[in-house]
C-alpha cells in the first residue's frame, strides 16, 4: 500500500534500538505509525536518522547528571537501505542524504496485522564532507544557526525523498516547525513549474496540515535575516522569486527584532492547523492571534494502547474481548499485582543505586522531562511531610521518579540533583527511588509498576501529555493538575454514586498533593479496595476509547480528507 499522507516529525520513538526521540513528540509519532499500520491507512513517516540519537543520561556519585552518546546500529535497529539518496542545498553547497526505511508492524502488539513505513534521512555517508556528515549526528544539540541546517535536511529532504521514491503523497502533515522547510521546497517546485507566487502558495496550502505541539517559546524556530536569506538565495536560484516577499511570509517581531519564524511560515501555508488538546487550542489562539484569522482546531493526543499495556494486563483483556473494565474486580487486582511484581524485578536493576521496592505496597510514579513548568521538585518541596507519607508502617508508599534534563538546561539538571539528594535522606528508607536514563523500556516498567501516575505541570503549559493515558491501560489511576488531556479526561464522583476516575490536583501546589495522598488516595488504596477497582474500571470506561489512537487517527483522517 503506497502512502498518501506523509507525517513529518523530527522525532519517532519506535524502540530503544532507534533512539531518535527526546520525549512525547516522538512517542506520539510512533504510535501514529502503529495505528496506521493496524488500520492499513495510507500514511508514512519521514524524519532524520540521528546516528547518536538523543543523549543518554547517567548520574555521577555526587548526584549530578552526566550525558553521553551511543552510535545507532542501523542493522540492529532493523533499518532497510533503500539504495536511494537525495541532494539538499545547504547554503552555498549540496549535501547528499541517504534514505533508510523502517517497517512498522502492528502485529508486534495487536491482533490485527498491518504495516506502515518510516523513512529516515542520513547525511553520514561517503562523499559528504566531515562537517556535513555531522548534520544528522545528534537530535536537538545545536544552537540556532547550525540548527537551521538540521531543519533544511528534514524539510527539503522529506519532499525530495518522497519524490525520489515515487510516493504519491497528497497530504503533508507537519508536526512542530522543524519540518517547515518542506513547505518552502514545495513552493519552489510550484514556482519552477511557472506558477505565480500566490498560486504556488495556494497549492501548497491545499496539501498541508500543521500541528502545533507545545506553547513553550523555545520550541519555535526563529532565524535572522542574515541566517535565512542565504537559504532563499540558494533554494530559489534561477527562479522568479523575491527573497523579501518570502521573508514576509514568516516574519514576526521577537524581542524587539524582526525574525523569520518557521511556525508563522507554516501556519500561513496550512489549510488546517491543530492544537493537541482542547485547553491547548485556547492557549494557541491567544499565542498566535497576532498572525490573524487562522483555521485552528484541536485533535487531542492519544496512545496506541496495545503497545503500552503490560502483558499481564493485556492477556486479561484478550480473554474479555479486550474490554478490561468488564473483568471481575479480583482478576483486575491480581493481574495488576503480577505486572507490578514483574516490573519490580526489572526496575531493581535500572534504579539509581539499585534500590528496590515492595510491589505489594502502593506505588506512585512521576516520570517525564525535568524542566521548570513540569514542577519535578514539587513532591520533595516539604521533605519531612513526604517522608512521613511514604514511610508509614501500616500503609507504606513508594515514589518512583524518572526523567532527563536537557544538557543545556542547568536548572533542570539542578532539579535532578535535588531529587537524588532527597532519595538519599536516610529517613526516606529507600521509599523514594530515582531511575536514570528514562527511555521506552523504563517507561514500560514504570507503567506496569504504577498504582497512581502523578502529573504536576503548571496549568496552561502542558499541551497534552500522554504518559498518564498509558497509565490508564495499565490499571493505574491518574492524579494530575488541571492541564492538557486530563482536563478532558477527568471525571469527578457524582451524587448518583458514580465514582471518580482519578484525582485533580487543584490548586496545583505541593500542599494539595500531600493532602490528596493523605486523605484520599492512600486510604482508598489500602482501606477501600472495591472502590479503588471501581475507579480503575471507570477510568478505563471513560478514557479508554477517547484517548486511543483509533479515535485520534479518525480525527486526523477527517482533516486529511482521505
């Protein structure tokens, strides 16, 4: 089946053998490919083969984050050499990009078998200069000027790769702005065919869907005139194209200066623009209102459930026609305990300082990037109170934490150290455990272990989030601040007797988290098992269908009009 939709993303998180991802953007992109494979929907992914991927994390004896890199082995990662290369103009010269293909099989996780493809572009080949071969070495490791070259490789390379492989792409779905030079390249193609600029733009717009994934300002790619004009000169050489006119299509004010924004440029050339949750739509409308009237909507993120559900729980679901919420309460409790026990053995080898936890106890998990808006140190802000909560002899609780801080984020790295120091407090008795090098394997085991998945972003900053959605399919309950997907997913208890499907941390402060743990979450787990399992069933019933990639792909299919 040839693809009609090209899903362009700088990240795809298919496996730890292919660590071309930093976080949720890559997880979402990979889950989209798995769902497309299962549905036999004509969609492919296009990205960069970052040979060293994103950084690997380790913690030194003083509790400081260290980072290192490992070379990806294309053969071990299951990549297929297409034998094709494409040439991409980079300023004053041309770089060759090799095209690899990765086949994505839904049968790896699901009953329904199908295949989709991910195409990866690689500059690390003979014939390119040593400097050019490094263009695709590391994900998100460059300051803006060299980072421009990465974006050129993805954007222009994605179009030329599709043309070289004769992929009949009708819709280009660009995810965040790193792939936005894809639009510029298609604009060039249309101009080369003799179209006037406005006609060329309208054709591009009719073929483009753009998804904005974050309100964080640092994620917007912005370039000065000095940086971007050589790109225009190189790409439009010999064509009747005015660089000043192209500049205006992405121009915006930033810190008192004019810059070329790839986000603004992409939004000007998309027939549909979507945020990734209802709340994120509201935030995006305010954030981008200076552009003018935009065709903004939202498609809330979701997960490919078969990929993320623990085997012990998935087997129970298969026996019950896949509907976990219909299983007897005793079976749910026992399946979850089996998953926790299995995860505990694996996690003992992955934990910092090889700490262990008791799988029969209540397990809280906080796992995501260590950055300010996610409030990674909220739970350790009152250490005395946290220690009292966790080390209760009658109702013991373990808090498992994981997440990286970007190498260029010293504040995030300090947050990691604060958590490490808290875990080493002798009064903690190993009830707070940190796990370095958060990746797909670690995520699977933390999801299996979790009874409660904690999420603490400052409201308005989490575009969607998906880790808590994965927790649902592992019979864990969510406790989150009111942001992202949880604003759509949370369902409180009702006078009719309907139980809640989790907890909302509102106001979003430490005192409220501690209060919820002390007065509601821990007592329910230990003293009201039937209510606890009823909440799990309600979470599965109310959130399972809504936050599954089957729904998400259908929403996008309507945008694609395919």
